[in-house]
């Protein structure tokens, strides 16, 4: 909004020309989302308490988590609100890629909200049935995949770039559509599985948002992308503003979600954040780099799949408890130690992903 209101005035006063720069607007998006979170956070937490929207803790979970029973959940609404305000304020709203990522955020957030609503408001502990939940996620991701597939502005849409290789591009053709669905749905649910400790998923999303801000800015800058030999996607650099807003919203929520958490994000937060990261990856052709940037999310999801498969096939468990963050708790690590160490690994993986830009 500010871009559309103030940048045209640069013809009258040259100082307004600064609103053209993505870097300035990205910084503004970080601070705006952070400020909105700080202002709305206490009010929203109190509102959720009055609604008695409390977290349900499973009896078979870690015993140390039983004290979290009743902590307000559905705090992901705060993330979405601060994110949306910031994005709408600082972005170029004519950019189609921006609306693709916003659609993913809101669509997956709506699915998560419905699931949370059934669980904590209607007191139906199981929430949405898995087939309904995944069905809706697939439909939302399918809409994005089809839009990108028929997008005339990017003739290289169906080409998959491989990190650390300069010229290796894999043509997916029609398989691009199911591939996109897998990436977005998988990303959404991986973040959801990671959201089991105070601030763990929130901090990792902030780290991923920072790395993605660099990736999308470079991919949308013709000179830099040509120099680094990565796919240039006109207009994708605007998503750096979205990444800035995502970072600010994550940091703002982390203020209230850090251990011991005053509020949890719920599925409305985790599914929307995961959907946003997945959509960012497919729009900017960094699908495989997402596996590195979001390495902890991938490991968390794989740990659950391995645990389930092992138990069904052999009757034995691979981990003491899944997802894997609970495994380390069972080994005697404190919750805070697990969180900080996972953040450190997340930062390392983000740096590795950024190194792929030059090591080609």
C-alpha cells in the first residue's frame, strides 16, 4: 500500500524514490510485523484465555508437558494477522507471485483453523479427519500448481534446478503439478509435526524466512542471478518483502511462545507457515534447497514416518518417542536445550543452503 501511495510521488519529491527498493521495504516489513505482534499479542492471548481455548496434552506424551495443559492455543492467528498487515502495507500488490504465496498462507491457515476449532472449541479431540484434512490441503496446493503450470510469464516453470550444479535442470513436464502438491503439502505438515516444543517451530521458521529472503531477492535480480548462474524469475524478488514480514511475525510470536510458552500457535499457525515456505520454494524454483533450508522440518517428518513404519512392520520403535525432538527429551535433554540446539542446526543448514548459490 505504501509502495502504491508514496512511490508515485517521487516525481514531485525524489526522496519518495526509496520506496522502490525491495531492501528498504523488506526491512520495513520486518519491523511492522514485529510491532503489530507486540501490540496485539497480549490482547489476543487474553482473548483466547477468555474463550478457554486451551491446549490439549496427550497422556502418552512427555510427562514434563502435562503442565502445559490449558495454555491458550490458536495463537497462529496472531502470526497471520501481523504477517498480512505488514505484507499489505509494504508490498507491490500487483505482483502475482505475492498473491500465490498469500493464498497458500491463508488457505492452509484456514484448514488449520477449522481443525483447531473442532478440537479446542467444539471439544472434538480428533479435529478434522485425516482424509478431509489432507484432501483440503491437496486441493489448495493443486490450485497453486495449476496456476504456476499455465503461467505464461515463466517459460521455465516446469524445470527443476539442482543445488550445487550450474547447468543441471530437470524437465518435469506434466509431473510438475503433482510435484508441487507434494512439496507444499509436505512442507505444511512437516512444520506442523515440528511444533511440539515451546518456540521450536517458530524459531526455525524465522531462520528459514531469513534464508529465503536472500534466495528470492537474488533469484529476482537479473544481474546477480546471471552472475551466480541461477534461474532468473522476473518479479520474484518482491517476495523478499513477504519473507521479511514472515521473519517479523515469527520473532513477534516467539516473544510470547518462548519457553515457558504463554501461547501456542496451533494448526492454524503451523500449517499456514509450512504452506508459505512450500509456496515460496515452488514459486522461486528452490524446491530442493527447501530440503536443506528446512532440514529440521524434514528430519522431524521422517522420524515420524520411520517410527510408524517400523512399529507396523516389526512391532519395534526406532526412537524412544516421535517426532524426534521428543526422543531427545526422553534421553534426558531439557526442553530448552533441545530447542536451542535444533535452532543452531537450523542456522547451519540455512548457511549451507546459501552457499549453494556460489558453489555451482
